[in-house]
C-alpha cells in the first residue's frame, strides 16, 4: 500500500507532514506534500486521518479490495468515516 495525493483537493495545510511517523511526506516547491520514498510507506493512515480535505488516499492491495481500490478517511463529529473507492465506481463507507 502507498499514500496517493489528489493535488486539486490539497490546501497545503501541512498537517500530513507533521503526523507522518516515518517522515516520508515532505513539502514540495509549491508547498504541497510529496511522498519521498513510497516504498517505505507502511500505510499507517496517519496522513489520511489528519487531512481535512480528503486529499490523501491509500491504494489497497488486491487482498483488501482489489486492484485500484483507494481508501480515504474523513473526520466527522462522531468519529472517523472510512471510504473504499472501488475501480468500478462503487464505494463502501464505515464509521469508527
């Protein structure tokens, strides 16, 4: 798994840079985060949970949802909302 960034959603708030435990996210020249070493990302989802704009997603392996499935997280007043975005357009949402 690896984090992916949607540049159009990113507001350059820097929250993801602060919470990445591996220090793998770094600010690029335009202030947006870049994943310096994607192969070292351990998919802890700290960046997803912190991003206020759902600009970050984790690509899930086939065993957890199929090729091309992306996982996003959104803070809600009652907790986190996790959404799997499948390649065929379906979504599945769970709350924690």
